C-alpha cells in the first residue's frame, strides 16, 4: 500500500471528530450526547466520548477538548498539510472536512510526548518554505507546498538534508497500545490472579 493510501485510510477512520466546536464536544463528554433530531436530514456524526469511560476519564477528556495547544497559524498549517495528504475527491471530503486537524490537536494534548515533535515539524515546514520561497508554508502556492512535501514524503528517496522534515512527516504519533492484561497489583487488589 502506498504511504498516501495508508495515511488516507488512517485519516478516514477519524471522520466526524471535529465537526463540532471543542466546547460542544467537552459538554457532550460531561453530559452525554444530545438526542438526535427526527427530521430526515443528513446528520453529521458527533463522537460519543463517554461510553465505557469513568467519570474521571470523561472529565479529563472534557478538559483536553477545551484546551488549546496549537496557535492559529499552526492549526492552519496542520489543516493545509492534512488536506495535501488527504484531499477531497469525487467520493469523499478532505482531511479537514473530516475533522482531522482537531483530532490531531486532541491526540497531541492527550499525549504530551507528541508536542515537541509536532511543533518542531511545523516549524521545519515554515523554515523550509521561507528558505525556498520567502514565505511561510501556508502562504506558499499549492505547487510550492507540494514541492516541499514531496521532499519529505518518501523517506527512501529523501536527501539527507531533509532528514528533520522526513522525521516529522513519518512520525508515527498515536498508535494502538500493546495491552498485556490487567496489572498484577490490580488483580491482587480484587483477590484475582492469572493462574
């Protein structure tokens, strides 16, 4: 599978994650989803963050949804980059239409170890754009943006001078955990064991 197709599949899995404002999503986390209207309209799915969540987890998610980590400029850069990776086509909308930028911000806030690599990568894009074209990444033309992305999107073909950009573009970020079962101390707490 090509990298672009892989990234597109990942992006499509987050459909609908940011169609509502962070305040509305935070409210939903604490109060639960609002009843859906019965009218025959095409509704945009709003995520349900509260199923299977403890009150503490829901409160934490609400706090994260209400926080702002990225600057407006960084969010615009994430939006442009996301739409380069997953553009709209005849069948589906773009990454930004699916809420991918807001999802990226949530995941970054959820796992603080992502903050430095993400922010550093966004700065790398701007510095490369300024070096090549005399303007930041979002001010570049689509052709100029693709020119930069093409240099970092294919690690095996990238020049050594683009290694920082490649590291950012190929950064794995959020991925499934390797769950090895309930910790022994929790099992002991409830008088249980694996044996």
